[in-house]
C-alpha cells in the first residue's frame, strides 16, 4: 500500500472552509430575507445590478488584468515586480477614490460632506506611486546590470536567492 503524494487533495474539506461556506450561506439567506418584501421591480433592478457586476468584472477588470500582465511580462525581469506592485496599488487608489471623484453621497444641505479636493489627493498619491516604482525599478536594473558587468554569478538577478524572492 502506497501513501498519497504530499499535497494531495483530502477527501473532506477543512473546518475553516466549512465554516466559511456556512457563514456565506447565512449572509446570503439574510440578504434574501431582506429582499423578500420588496416589489418585483426592485428585485429585477437588484438582479440586473448583480449580473452587471459579474459582467464588468469578468470582461473589463479581468480583461485589463490579463492585458497588463502580458505587458508586464515583456519588461526586463528586474523591473517586473515594481511595475506589477505599482499597477495593483494604482488600481486600489482608483477604486477607493472614484466614489469621491463622482461626489456620490454629497448633499446640498450638508457642505461638510466631501469637502476636500479628493482629485488632488488621488493625483498626488498616483504621482508618488509612479515615482516609487521608477526608483525601485531603476535600482533593481542597476543592481542586475552591475552583477552581470562584474562577472559575478548573477546573470539572473535571482542567483543565490530563494526562488520567488525577486519575482
């Protein structure tokens, strides 16, 4: 009798996964209970909104992620990680700042809501992010170039390091 290979799938799910499924089903059930008394036109609008979210994610966000991933793979190896991190952080800044840019939730009778120039803050954050990516990428390129110019063992900037540390 042989033992299964390391990392083989188990026949029963873990306790954490089971608890997550139960919690998710409970939250879903609670949402259904909240929607049950609503009129049918509201239910249709909620259904369209949920379906549109799936389509936007699968077509727009996933499509852009695949495209940007292909572009990042064409960059020199030392530059890939800083650019990828910059793209992810830029997406987070956009997701967080877009509602404020659109002034969603602003009320004429309460001028203290959204009373800051959020566009300027988001633009400055992205500028600082781009500068950080540029500094990190140039430092890594210089280091990789120096390692190969010195005749060291590092034609690959990962030489002598654990796999995945640079990528």
